[in-house]
C-alpha cells in the first residue's frame, strides 16, 4: 500500500471511500474530512501542511468519483 501525502487527493479520496463507503458526502465537514485523512493507515504527511483548498480538492475528487 503506497504512502499518501496531501498531493495525492485522488488516491486519498479512494481510500476514504473504502474506509467510509456509506457516508453522505454532502454532510462531511472539513474538520471531519481532515481527521479521516490523517487517520488513514497509509497517510504519512505532516498534518500541519493542510489547508482548506487541499481538503476541498480531496472532497471534490471523492464526490466526482462516487
């Protein structure tokens, strides 16, 4: 399983979908999304490097894919 960083928005979206397949995507807060990302087993980036734009990109990838 490859390590994920904030630059891997599509791969993170896939991992989040696998971890949370039944979530209603329109009900996720950015804070919740952040926590889920850093809780992924293969996430290995510095949590302090994130910003809202990155989180929105991840959420958009997740919505577009699923």
